[in-house]
C-alpha cells in the first residue's frame, strides 16, 4: 500500500525530467506542452510527465481529474434509421439490432429501429476528437504501460461499438453508454432514459462524453481539488445499467402510443383535467418493473431524417446573452400560444435576478487572494499586503455582479412585467450602486451650491 507523505517544497530539474519523458515515449519534438503552475489537490501528487507528453503529441487536453472529455448538446432519441446515423446493416446486427421496431427482420437502411436505452449517436465533431483520444490511450498502453494497443482507430467507423461515459456538470456519477453511429448535428442523441440517468431532463443541456478506457486508466481522486466542490464534475461512480425505476420520474411521463384514442380528444372539448384522462394514455410509468419498460415505446409521428433540422444550437451560435434573450423573445412574439410577458418574467425570475443576488452575496463575503503565493485572506491585512509581500486582489469581480443588470432594466422597460418584479429590479440596482459607488468620490455639479 502506498502512503502519502506531507507535501513539501523542493527543487527539481524540470528540463531534464521532460527530456527523459519525451525520449522514453519515443517523441522527438513537440511545439508545446501545457501544464499548471501549481497543484490544488490535498496530497499535491503530480501526474507522470509521460502522460502530458503523449497528450500533447495527440493534441488532446485533460480535465482536472485527468480525463479527456468532449461536450455535446443533449438531444432525445427513441428510434432511428440506419441511413441517418451512418452505420451498415451488418454492423447493427453485430450490435444486437436484428429487427426493426415492428419486429420485421432488419434488411433495409431506411427501416425504423428502436434505440437501445444505453446506445448513443455522437456528433462527427465528437467522433473526430475521440479518435485522437483513442490514439492517446493506445500510445499510453504501448509506450508507458508496455501493453498492446486497444483501439487501433483508423476511421470514425472504428469507434462504433466502443463504450463511453456520459457525465453531466455538477454531478459525480457517470452513465455507461455505447457508440452506435454519428450525426452531422453538434449534439449527442441518446434515449431519454440515458439523459435522465445523468440527472438531465432532455432540454438541450450540454454534457460530457468520456472514452471509457481513458477514465479507467487515468482518472484518480488524488488529482481532484481539495476545496469545496472539488469532486464535482468527476466520474466518482459509474452506472453500468440503467433501471428506469431509479431515474428521474420526468422520463416516466413519456407516452408510448402510436396514436391517441378518440376519447382523449373528446375530453379536450370538455377541458378535462389531465388526471381525469390519464387512464386513456399508455406511458412509461405504467410499464415500470416489466420487460415493456425497455422496448415497444411507440411514436405517433415519423420524421424524414433526424439530421434535417439545425445542425448547431442557436444558443451556442449567438455570442452575447442579450442576443440570446432577444432571440428567445422574438420567437415568443411569433407564436400566438405563447405569452411573451410570461417569457420575459420567466427569464428574470429564474435566471437574471437569482444570478445577480447570488453574485452580490458572493462579492460581499469574498476573500482576497495574493497574486504571488496564492494565499487567501478572509479579511484584508492591515498592511494591505500579503505576508510574502505580494499584492492582494479580489476573487469576485464587479463585472460578474452587474452583468445582467442593464439587460434586466431593458426588458422591464420594454415589456409590461409585474410591478413587484419591477420593484425587485430597482432595489437590486440601488443595492449595486450603494456597493460600488462612494458618496465621497461622487462628482457634484455647481448647480447644487446655487
């Protein structure tokens, strides 16, 4: 058993260590190798330099937990056509897809197939990056561990059948998945169960895709920051099997019918409550605990091709928050069924106001940090300097506090929002001004003295 001693300062010949690492990995010359100036884990235990050399060789970048990941927008998918995901019939049969969704033998690339709950369709951009990750892992196995190469990837089709980990931000539990195809969209198509198992509700969030062997070889809790929240966004555990009874119950509301009965539409004319017509709808909740919870989930409307829509989420394409919000409200104005006032109030109540209030609180309770030794102080020393003589700077900036104030005022002035909400914005603005403006330094007009 390896025991960690207390970290201490010592001088090392980094140039020689790096030279030894590159030579042992068979790497002659690299333009750049990126690293960190210091370690923030409890034991200050460094990763082998050889791994950094091989990452630089393959042009991949590591996260704080030593894994490599690619972020993709979540999109739900329950059925697909082989022609849509760029995979052959023969390969699908190898992966266990023998029939289409109606039970007919799989023969044609335009037959509709029901997606298995832990299979994923990744973007071609993600596939390109995972190919480089696979090359890094193979180099690591061969040159560092002295083992045989595992992936041997020559083209993106070689990724099909390999396992990945899906991981959502602010969580510590990954979900095991399998790559079965590719899409032109900048997204990861997966079953609603898969997204829900990551603690997501399929509303176009972004989650990470990690190649399984990379996580198994390189992840270590030893590298995680010792600060509060340091273990978040790391695959501390992996769910190898999805049990629909254990995931978020929002996914239990998915209806599984190919058409709705006439009685349902008749009830809509009576404005019946949803609870009164639930008996008419077959959904996932009614199938839990049976084999039917995994298969036979039908759909009411087909689509010509899942790749026919936008390839990239507009939220990612618009550069500023103001443009994102304006685009959302413009869409609300075009849809008669949407109350644009409620859209504006929803953005303010659920996003902007809580963000500003939280940042004001964080600003007033923040610590100061030394730019030289990184030491943090709850209160500024009387000398105004760190013990080491370094300068002290704030850890929370003014910009993070006021970033949504102007756009909130613009929205409140343009749309007839609730008066109480308007008052909350005014009070927040007053608080921000009192926090950052000094009465002593405020410039006065001569008119005040006339």
